[in-house]
């Protein structure tokens, strides 16, 4: 390994370019860029990520003992840009790997030694056990409980809207460990093993006719005490940090079309679609497409600014702005695709890929509007924590959670 903590920018750039030139071959590029897998990581991608982690390009701003190079965020961004130039994945995980960043900042030594490497290499499937049927937009109102029993916790409760739960080995779980303090103070955060008899996963049928979301029923499931992140009862702080990483990823982009038809040029997809439909010369469409592209560019700049201010183990309310903006962008793109296609958008299926993509993207935009905190929740966060507006009244904020009235 080349230690780069004292390397200048140009030397680092040349080192990255040389490594990519040697390792990012045309065959690997073609195999990874043509993947059609969702919620699953292919063997080819895992092999590539293993190389990236071993070369210490995945999390360069992290300490060397945790696969990093101990360099500043500014230099880490050089590495990320060089990977982006050749469309190689794996870099920038010190900014966008939700699981590994949360574990590094808050996990106990043994759990970090066990899981950080596999998480960076995407060898471990994860899910988020946050939302509950009775605590929709108020995560602090959760009622899943975790009771300490010797060297483990016994967990009982129900979670919902859990993406990837069917294949996950661990779930990032928030559960109540103290009922005699106000709601934000009695929550703890765990890495919960999913492959045990006390956990039942039931798929939910989505509007896109997929079943990536699930209900999770937890009955006397056990979580080792060493799997708690942060101190008992301090899970709300850990959760906010994890949500910042999640919203950061959702603010950067979202799932693309699912038809499997690849765009052959590098043109903006909306421009390409309008040209294919022979409507690119229509002034009102051109104006709307330009506005959509402007939103994308502006959001990319805002997200870059927010990430530059996000140091490892912290949270940032600015991430809510990027997530909210991406939600608007996705809905607008879906609407524009439908308008461009006109009556063709009424069709669906493999024989009509343009319409299939337009309809899927329109429906799937609601995933970003809801997941990671709804658009309404993001507006509250922006208003209160970014703009400094008065908080909404919370009559139950200062009373013991067991005394909170429920319907």
C-alpha cells in the first residue's frame, strides 16, 4: 500500500489513474455496467469491490486500520472523481456507505472488526428496521422493545416498509429500551441478526408490481449486547447520523428505468426521448426539459456542498434539502416522459419499453417521496433546522414514554 497522507494532489491523481488503467479492464467495465440486478450484488461486483478495498480507494479518508489512507476529504474527492471518469464503482464509500459509516462511528470494536470489511465489499446484505405501523412520520414514537437479558437483548415488535429484508443478514434496528424517559431518550440502536426464528418477513406488493418492501414481525428475537451502536438509550443520535447518510444517497440519485434497454449515447435522457419522439423542436417542451436539467445541476451542487460539510460520524440537516429536491426532480421527470410520449404512455410491457420506463419512473418516484422520511418531514427539518423557523408543538416531548396517550 502507498501511504498518501502526505502526498500532493497531482501525485495522488496520477496514482489513482495508473491503478485504474491497470485494473479497470474493458471486460470488467462491460460486465458491471450491463448488470440488470436490483437489491442484489453480483459476484463480479463483489470481486471488483474487493480489489478497490484492498487498494484502499474505497474509504481513503478513514484511518489506515479501517482500510483507509488517512487523507483529507478534499484529496478523497480526487479519488472519487477519477473513478467517476471511467464509471468505476467502489470509491466514495467514506461518504455514502450508510452501513459502514454508521458502524465505524458508533460500533463496538468487535463488531467493527467483524463487519466493516464485508460491508465495504458488499458481502453482507443489510436492511433498515426503523418505521412502524403506529409511528409513521414520528420515528421517536416507536414501540418495538428491546429488553436486556444478560449478554443479549430480547426484541419484540413490528417494522414495515423494510427494503431488502428477505435477503438481509443484519438489520439496523431502533427499539425502545427505556419507557420511563421522554420518547427521544429511551431508544437504542442495534445491528440485529435477521436469520433467526424470531424474525418473520412478509413481502408487500408495491404500486410498481414489485415486492422489495416488507413487513417484519419480531418475536423474542435475540441481539447480542455487543451489537448495540452508541450507548443504551442514545439511539436517537445514532439514528439521525444514519439518516443523514441515507438522505445523502437518496439526494444524489435514484433507481433508473427497468426495461433493460440501454441508451446508446451519453445525452440527457429527456433530450434523447424528445428527439426519438420527434418533439425536441417544441418550445414548451424544450423549456420544461431545460428546467428539469437545471434542477438536477443545482441539486448536485447542493449535495456536494452538504457532503463537504459532513464529517465522519456526524449528521447534516442540509441533506434533507437534497433528498426533497431529488423527490421533486423524479416526479417532474416522470411527468415529462409521459407528456413527451403522449398516447404512447398508455402502453406497457416489454414490447413498449419507452412507455414501460415512463410509467415505472412515475410510480417509483413515490419511493423517494416516502423512504428515508417523507417530503413533509424533510420540509419540517429544513424549516426548523436550516431556516430557523419555530418548531411544531410536541405535547409528548417531555413526558415519560409509558405515559404517552395512544389512540
